[in-house]
C-alpha cells in the first residue's frame, strides 16, 4: 500500500521509526518524527497564512485529501473558527466557483448521460467499503445560491465532513454523491471551464427514473445505510422524501434537519414562556422546502406531545410566500399541492386590508394574527421591519423571533435590531452566527445559532447505530426534545435558546442517544439489544475519533 497517497492511512511525519523501516518510508520522509500536536500546530500556522476565507477553504480541502486524521484533528481543535470555512458561508463561494477551483475528485459523480454504467461506477467507488452514510445532492438549491450543477458535490462532501467531525461517523464509511442532471444556471452553461454536463436540467419522468435508479442501488448494496438528501429543489425535495421514506432510511436535511433544530429552538422558547407548542400562533415567512419542513415538524410535535388533532394543529400556522398569505382563493396555480393543508380559509380575512400588491402581506398578517412565533426562511433581507417587529411585540409578552435565512446578509432582521425594537423582550435565534445583543439591563443576550449541524449528525448517527429501517417522525421529535432539554435558557431565561456551537459534538452525542433509544423502543431498530438502556454505551463505543493507528506486519502482511 502507498501510505503517503492514501489520506485514510497517511500519517505524514508522524510515522514511527519502525513504520518507516517496515514500509519503505525512511527515504520518503524527513528525519524528524512529529507528534499529532506538532503537526496540528504547523498546519494551523499554514492555515493562518491564507488571507481569505476561500483560500483557507482551499487549504483545508487539500489537507483533507492528504491526511484525514490531521484534517479532522485540526477542525476539532478550532471548531467554532473553522466550521464557517468548511461549511456555510464559505463553502457556498467554493461551490459557486467549483469548476475554476477544481483539482481532484472528492466523491462519486453520477451523470445523466452515463446512467447505463451507474451500477458499475457505484460499485467501483464503494469496492471493499462498508458504507453507513450516503450524502447526495442534485445541486438545484445550494445554500441560498441556487442551481450550481456538478458543483453540488461540494455540499455533499461538506455535510459528510460534519457527520464525522461532530457526529462521530467514520469518514471511511461515508460516500459523497452528486447527481449531475444538468443545470439551468446560464453562467455555468456558458463557461467553457465548467466541468459538469453542459445541458439544461433534466426534469419529469426522465429525472425520476434517474434518481430512482440511484436509490435502488443504495437499497440493493447498502440496505441499512442512511441516505441523506441535500439541497434538492422545492419541486422535488418533499416529493422524493415522501416517495422513499417508507422503503429506506432516508433523511432530507433541508426539510427534516431544519425542522428538527427549529423545533428544538421553539421548544426551548416555550419552556421559557411556560407555555405549550399547541398554544402558539405561528407565522412562517417563506414557504419553500425549509419553511414547509419547519411547519410540519412543529405541527407533528404539537400533535404528538400535546395530543391535539391534525386539523386543530394545522390552524396554528400562517404561511407566507411570494403571493402573500397562503389562502384558499389563490388556487392551484399559485399554491403548491404540498401547501394545501395549510391554506387559510378566505372568510377569515374579510375586511382585512391588503397591501399595495393586492396581497395580505406579512405586516397585515402580523397585525391580524398577533403571532407568538415568527420564523423567517425567505432569504428576504430585512423582511422583518421595525414596524412588523414592534407590531408583534405588542401582541405578546415575549415574542419568539427566528430569522433563519442564510447567509447572514440575507437574514430577515439583524437580531440586535429585533432586540432593541422589543426592548429586550424577544427570544431570538438566527441561522448564521451573530454577536450578542445588549439588553436594557446592560446584560449581553447571546444569540443562539439555529444551525442544523447542532442536530442532524446526531439524528443520522442514532439511525445508523440502530440500523433503523426508516427515520420516523417520532425519532426526529425525540432528537429535538433532547436538544431542547440542553438549552441554557431553561436555566436563565435571558440566556441563549440553544447550546453554544462549540459544544456541538457533545450535543449531537446526546441527540444520537435519544434517537437510538426511541428507535429501539418503537421497533424501528434492527438491532439485538436487551433494552434501550444500551443506547448510550453503544453510541459511545462506535464514535469515530481522529487518532493515528499503529501499522505492523504479521505473517500475512499488514494489520
């Protein structure tokens, strides 16, 4: 084996003298044997020499392709600093310029015109591997920047890294996939350096057959793996999740991960206000995949926890999209089928003044509904105006305001402004990191980061460790409840609604335990445990950590 060219086994200057002699590495490495600590110190100094986030991203990508243990150790030791470099927001820039930055493969590229060899390509990439996790994207809705064609391999790869870094999943058992079905991004199609299939995006029956061929390969060869869908377009995300979730353990982070972390955030907030999920009035500003996922997760949790009917739960929600408030008179031409159950009856709005566009907009809805929870996933920067926030604050003692759009430049309101306009009454969380806001009493109010990475690695690991046959709604709720229980605000109502992101590995460990316990208890798991009490030790035992192994020869070769 060529150790130095295999990132899984390469130790660089940390190879011991015995290993260097045994495997012919003495002349291929400088004399000094370094510890992992010394290697980390050197790598961090090299990283600091890069003068921009995108150059740091490129350096880390290069390190990952050389030495996985060093890469993950460096990230672990500088977690808060480096997550924005390898994930959102910097990864969006790297993906948008993927063809110009391309150096080497970072996963499996399944391309529509090559579908006849899909199984052969799939098996070649997974040969000799025990795959527990497959992250795939068709790249239509990447990180708020839209259709990025083959560059979507970058988001699949970044999500896989987070699973290992924060969730403890062995990176050698994860596979990153892009489904290259073309692109409608004009800039990519006109770029002669674009490395993907330069063709308009395939849709309809041909698209469905291509995706199904891939999913059936996953089910055939890795039937107990977790299949993670990422950044699919709004017309496909919910539809594909619904199609496959009863036949395989599939998970859509944009829908279920966003929904679960937001649910945890709202659970913590209602814990502060000493109320229930079912007692809230929710306005969801932005009714795409994320907005609908949040709505359904909150609705399902209220049904499960507070024992109310689906019909009653649906009436708690007011969804707003580009047509304004989603109400029945908009008709099928303007309401996606998956939004119908949340369309408001028109007779509720008789006499309510419409805005200048002939719609019932956000301000009008806030004034009429007097919401207790306002959630933004619209990418409409500044959409929560001072007038809207103040109108909401008039209707409840502690308004729960969650402007979740990413990146930070697209946030619906700066949390500092929302804090000022409500005189420190608002319970706040955002989708991107923001500095603390100053309260009227002079205390800093820590703005919780409602980041999917606080929960989805744990959700996935819990399903993987139990070999669950599907990711059930009750497993998602169990994970969200465990995350909410860790909220600092439950001890101090003026503290953050969610744990600090630097504690994400420990948080996701607890989430994984909760999901595993629930899977075992409800019968979704395909494991032979004596009881759910085994979950904590099983999760702990199977956590992957970046540590160098020792390579020795025996009579049959290396072990």
